């Protein structure tokens, strides 16, 4: 059963009056950035805007953490909403708990910048990290939802570009198959209040702009994972993207990649971003920290 803290959060959200629908995508982005960007930083941390190889980013660090490994993190939002600023508070909590320097990458969004713009930005940010922040053995990629898919895509793109693999990758509720054909879109439709087949199809149309959903850099669950770094996969057992995580883990294992996989019951899509509000979020992020420490030691 979900923790009392999580159940109380759900009750508060259910009792709150929902805002009127946004007029358009731009208003939705502005609302998210205004609300989430105003959240406080974790105690003992800082957040600094940086130019990551021509890509805007925010570097979140804990006090005294200049030698921490680098956690290159990609926000979710279906490749069409959210930003590094919207994730700044969460990034500082990640930095504090995982004892890492979290680089929040503000990759370009669709429909203004369709595939592969996000992958290109991710690759540019990784080159920046290698040139200015850390050796690949001290770098972990990570992200949630679309950012989880982008994490896997960057691992593939780095391999194809002849760049070293990071020490590891962290995929949280990853949207990793843009064909949106997993059976869990139907099986978990009644328990996922945050994402759906309709939303996935709409976001995929904007991001792909007519390009093939089967392209491995768009749908890394369909890719050959040979030679990629170890991965940690966390997903809710009750979300529609469960099937994507299962498929990613299977593809990675088939290629001989080390996979640490865990399903969390009764959790919403990307529950980690609520850390430290309830124990399940803290548990997942602490396990991410243990993974980062183990692969970068």
C-alpha cells in the first residue's frame, strides 16, 4: 500500500480547484515554468545557469561538491513542455541526495524544433561535460519520461559518434518507444492519471514531424544496445509506460548490458520529481544515488 504521505498528497491534489485550461502550448509552458521554477532549492545546494556547448543548462551542486560526479539530466514533458528552470528545485534535491553535480539540459522542444534537435542538443551537452567538467568514467546520464528516452538515445548517439560511454544511465518512467504500441497503454489506462495513449500519440506527432517512429534515436527500446553502459530502470507498475521500461530492459539485457530494474507499485508517472514529499520518492532517488556511486567509483 502506498505511504500515508503519498495518500495525503493525492487527497490534497484532488481537493484543489483545477486552473482553467491553457489557451495554447506556450501558455502551458509558461504556467509550468512559473510554478515549478519558483520552488525553493534544497538546503545546502546552489544552481547556476551555464552554456553547455551552445545549449542552455543549469548546474545544480551541493555545497562542497566540486569533485562530485556529473549527472547529466534530461527533463520530461513529451519533448514539447517543461524546462531546466522548471526542474531546478528537483535538480538540487537530486544533487543533494545522489551526491552529484546535476546538469539540467534545456534541450530544444517540439514542434518548433522537431526530432532530432533534442538528441543533437544532448550530444552537444555531453561534449561540453567531457571538455569542461569530468571524464566519462565520472559521468552518468539520466532523465524521466521523454527525458528517459532521450537518455537512452544519447547513449546510442554517443556510441555512433565515437564518444566514450558514460559510466551509466538512469531511466525513470522512460518514454522509449514512440510507436506507442505497448499493451500497458490499455492495461494501465485506468491507473495512470498523468499520461495516456492519446497524449503519447499527440506528443509523438509533434516531435517526429513525419519522421519514422522506429528510428532508434526516437525509440531506443527498438535499438541494438550493444556496447552501451549499465542502466538503472525505475518505473511504476501502474503507469502506461510500464511496457516501455520492460522493453528497454529486455533490449539492453539481450545485448549484454547490465540492467538494474525495479517496478514500484501504486506510484504515479515520474513520482521521483516530488522528492522529498513522500517516502517512495525518497527511496527511488536514494537508489539512484547508490547506482551513481557504484558506477562512478
